[in-house]
C-alpha cells in the first residue's frame, strides 16, 4: 500500500475534515481514504474509451461464426466416443 503526505493544509480545512469524519463516526484517516478512492475512480468518459478499445481489439462476428450454442453442444456430443456408441445402437 502506498502512503500520501499532504503538507501545508489550512487549519480550518483540517478542522472541517475532522468534523465531517466525526459526523460519520469514522476516523479522519478513513474519511480521507474514502475521499481519495472516490476521486481516483475512472470517469464515465475514461470507461467509454476503454470499452471502445476492447471492442476494437475484438474480432467482429467471432461469436456468430462459431455457430449457435446448440450446434456447438451437438457437435461436441457427436464427437465423443460414448455418444457414438449410443447412436450406433
């Protein structure tokens, strides 16, 4: 885990942060951690850019080229030796 040290905060800022933490019945450290975690979340725009990048790397039609799920199950079943024996009887 990393640590962050913030210097030269105004006393009234620290006092307000302490009051906010106390109102939530958590420590100042826990309150500041929540604020920083929330501030570091990716924005909606960042998420959309990442989704677009994943889509660009995906092969178009890869799922439809494989066929329907029932076709895949049928071909796997027919390929197994036990299934062939059952079909022969």
